[in-house]
C-alpha cells in the first residue's frame, strides 16, 4: 500500500513538473510575441524631435553621492524636484534648470521613497511605498500633511504599498496603492478618506500593479496598470470608461497641455529593460510619437514648463529637448 501511494505521489509530481515546463515556454513565447507587436507599434510612430542629455547635478555638498533616482517632478517655475534613495544625500533635492542645488530635505522621513509630484500651488508630495504613506511638503520642505494609506500586506518585499499620487480639480487627492494591493483611493485636501475602488485581476477596472496616476481637468482618471500592459481610464467615482492597451510595462504617466506622456518597456523582459517614452492622444489612445530610452530609465516622467520631458535614469535624469 505504501509503495502504491509513493508511486502515485511520484507520478503526480511528474505531471506537475511536465505541466510547469510546458506552461513556461508558452508564456514566454506569448510575452515575446506581445513585445514584438509593441515594438512594431511604437517604432511605427514618428520619432520625437528630442535629443537626450544627462541632467548634471551641480553644487552638491562635499561627500554627497546621489543614489537611485526614483522620482522627478517640475513646478511651473522650472524648479526640478528629485527623489533619490541613496544614504549619502538628502532624499528630496530641488535644482534649478542649470542643475544647481537650491535646497534639500527629508532624511529620516521615509522607509522606501517611490515617487513625487508637485501640485498647482507648488507643494511637493512624496510617496513612500515602504510605509504606504504620502507626505505633503511646502516648496521649502516644511511638512504639511501625512496621509497613511495603510493596509499594506506583508509581501516579503520592501515594495509593499502606495505607488503614486495625483490631484483632482476639486482639490481632492488620488493615490494608487499597487504593491500588495490593487486599488485607487481618494482623499479630501485635508487627508480624509472619501472612497476606494479597484481589485486584482486583468478584466476592465481591475489592476495588476497600478503604478502611476493622473487626473484631467474634466475629472477623467488615468491609471498605469503596469503589469497588465495598459492605461485604464475611469470617472472620478471609479467607473471604468475604456483602456489604452498593448503598451507594455507602463511605469509612469504625465498629463500636460492635452498630451498624455508615458514611459514604458517590454513585458517579456526584466523590469528596467530598455524601453520608450511615448506621446499619446488621451482621447484616442493613439501614439503620436516616441523616443527610445536606455535600460534603467523611465521609472517616473514629468514635463518642464517648456514642454520638454524629463525622466529618471539610474542615478540621474535624462532631459529630452
């Protein structure tokens, strides 16, 4: 009897191993096919008339070393705010357009900084994915508000909570909670939770790592559903409208002057593979143009007042001008 059970157990393990070995090549082949279609689609759009230039960080204090740059945002005056994860410099740094350091702050405020945004009043909002919280600062670095999203599951990874923040015309704040959860949350301007929506999955209105968010002047919400390779559009109440699909691993969004900018890369390769900046028509989803990005670039994208995109790139920034 024991020998029979052992044989059955061994046979079941062989079946499981065989099915796993069959599924993996099929999934890999599907990803490669999808990425080939994505590359053809992107490369079929016009090449944007920009050249890439490494943004130079100047006037840093002696001994400061910039680590991985995970976030970038620019205000209406051209001040460029940078979020970096190294231990040998302040996490938040403000530079002028020439790269000169103007001010910095934030040591001890974060578990794992992820992204940052600037609202229409010039305040700086920083997303801490390790603590699943969002902190609002004045342009000078004074802490004004902390929103604790919470409910972050133990994923066994430092990345476990909120991913991005955006601002509605009403003054409300929308936050994507993508690592561990799969939802969007809305808060009042003073940090009171209004609603939340979304769930894990690949169907319309579902998410597999909502990684970035933007809100249009008419209240349309755009969410980068990163691992599902698409941008989903919703009403302010979270009702699904439509999707822009076949975009690959969509990392970041920036809606400005009627254009939706996105940074994206292939789904079939490891995160951080070489990808693209794409310029999209937010009404139709059509790709209006693209620019190739080197690997380890594009975790966050923003647009300067001049209309020139700027993206994170390893331990620095790429200015596209």
